[in-house]
């Protein structure tokens, strides 16, 4: 009989450790809701002891989520465990994930601790975590480079102390699939009380093997995989959730387990994470890349038209590609709009909130006659990134761009109660517009990312712009969409500025207080 493979998503924790992938508390909650719709079993929401902002984010996710278990990461230190326990206090189902490094290089050079001390800390941490929840996970960090005998000793001790999940991380992405699979098999065989815990894996992608290593572990009895949407994560990233889940689903003849993920939510979740973090998905990325189901060669097209299975091992619909279906138009009413938005996962807190997004939909439908699911998703992304306490609003934007002339822009903003107008010239219309905005808001930030993606095809398609602003360790991403990419760029910049001014951004975990 097929056993359950637990899907532990760490997009909000390890994913956020990708350089630049900072998320506000509200953004984390939106992603957590999308993960819950995807039916992941566990959401690792953050590292509460890293900063006050991380603490509050985990707390907010814990409050917002009821179906998935919410997890907080903690080093094997009393203060981290207590902090995670406090942040998770409001969760319906919670887990504390505690870790300490076990490889010789980490114990000697990073921790300056003996192996005996490391075991002592691990056992103490698990026991302390059990005072907050029955659901405790332990990770021997850098297990991929740790000695097998030592792993057996420490894991046996933490199971006795009350850890129900043993997560084996390949922290630096060093393992090879066969070797890593064998490690899981040996640990399960050699640890006397191994049947009392679930084995999990957490693989990094430094050699491009994170998914392969995770699947090798599954073949050898691991029953939890830690992964992230789009493979986001520290350095080269973590195992991509969509690839692990679809491999297990598509090759159920090979794996003796299954997940309970609703795969039709994968693409929506991937797009949300990509737009919030500003990390685009490469077109040839498995499952969620724009070309993942596109057939270019004549032979392939002919085969697929005759029988889809000739060249496709999964269907695009199965993972949530909607094939650009035209869903609404200029004459669509509020009810049809509300219904489709709800199908896309939108929850409106009030009629006013619905009306505000409906108003924008009507404005868009005037400019663009066919409104696709992707356009609605962009409206949601934009509205979700805004808040009631926005201090800066775009009133008007005018740009001049002419061959042989220097582009210039004039912008009027409402900043608190004042209406201000500024002008600037630049290398292009976008550059001039952003400089004009900056001349009025004076954030002093550097623009570290600017990217434009077309939401659907056609010259009347909306462009979705992401900007990333950085100043003294604070990083914010801003998002804006419009059929005019200069206006989309201005909206994205203002969105980022509002996050900075509201103080809702969080210090990036890599420059946090830990
Ligand atoms: O990569 C790693 O080792 C981790 C641990 C905290 C599980 O992220
Ligand atoms: Zn990691």
C-alpha cells in the first residue's frame, strides 16, 4: 500500500534566505495561504529568534493558517526554542524545528564544541521544545558531511528525548544521489529506535542535485521532503517542491508513496512566489516554466495533436496551467468577477475591498478587452501588496521619449496630505520616471533589481514590473502592473517606497540580529 510522503515547505524560511528574496509579514501570510490551498502538510514560516520582524511573521502565519501545521526554526539554544514556542502559540497545529551542526568542520570551526557537547545541546533543545508542542523536528546540520557513527548516536539520543521527525540536511549540496539514499537506508537500519521517528531530508542544490538526492532518499524510506516553491533557497536553492511532488505523482509505478498536494494549485503558487520575491522563473524550468508544456518541433506538435501522451508525461492542467483562457471582459458583472477571483484564491475582507479591486478590473478591461486568469492574478498581487496606510500615491505621470532627445518625465505624487510634482531626465522613459519619483521621496536607496514580465501575450498585454530597493540591510521588493510598462514601473517603485516608509519590511535574515 502506498504510504504518505509529507511535504514540508520552507519557502518562507530557507527560501527567504535567497539573497534579495525578502518578504514582508503580509506577503508571508499571502504565500502561506497559497501553500495551504496547495495542501502542503507543513509550512516552515521563519526563524523567530532571528529578529522581531521574523517573530511577528511566524506569529501572523500561525494565526492565519488552520489546515497545515506551522513550523518555526530554532537553534539548539533555550532562547531560540522559547522564542519559537512563543511565536507559534496561536497556531492550531505547530512544530518546532531545532538544529545543531554535526559535521567535524562545523563542530570544530563554527561551534567550537566537542561531539559530546553537541549531543548534550541537541537533547536539551528537543526536551525544551517538547514543553511547547508534541511535534518536534531535529536536524543535524551538514549531515551530508557528518560521520555516520556520530549521526547514529545523536539521532538515537534525540528520538529518546522526544523528536518525532529526524531531518537529514545536505546543507552544502555535496551529496550524490546513490550515496545519500544509502545514508538514509543505513541510518534507518542502524539506529535502534529509528522506527519511532519519521525520516526527512532537506537538500541544497549546489551541484544541481537537490531533487535527485531527495528522491533517492524517498526510495530509501524517507517520508518527509523539505522543499521550496520554484526551488528558492540559500545559495543555489533547495529542492523544488513542484518537481518532487510531480515526480512522485507521475512515477507512482516507481515510488511506494504519494503526497496529498493539490497539484492544480502549483502554477498559481509559483507565480505568487515569483512576483513577491522578484525571482523570475526561467522559461525551461520543469513544471512551472513558461515552456514546460510548449512543443516547438513539428514532429512533437504532430505527435501531441494525435495523442497527448506521445510527448507529454503530465498534463498542463494537472499542475494548474490555465491555457490563457479568456475569463472575463468589459461587460462582466461583480458577481462573475467575485466568483472567478474566489476560484483563484482571493479572499475579500469586506465589500469595500472587493469594490476597489473590481474598479481596477473595469479600468483594465477598458484598456484590454480580454482579461485572462493571469491578469486577475496580477490585480490580486498588486492589491495584496498595498495597504491602507500607504503614504505615497501616484497622481499623474507624463513622459517624453523621442529619437535623438534625452528622455524626461514629470510625476505628481500625493505624499501624505501634500501633492508634489517633480521632474527628471534619464537614460530612458523608465529611468527618468523612477528618478523623478525618487527626487520627491528621497529614500536614498539603491535599485538592485528591475525586471519586467509580460503577464499574457500580445502587445496589449500587461507588463508586471518588480523592483528591489536596498538600504543598509533593508531590502524591499515592489510590484506594479499595467498595460503601459512605464506606469507599471512607477507603480512598482512607489509600492516598494510605501513598504519602506511603513516600516513593514523586515531586516533580511542574512543581516538579521542572530
Ligand atoms: O540547510 C540546512 O542545513 C538548513 C537547516 C536549518 C535544516 O536549512
Ligand atoms: Zn537549508
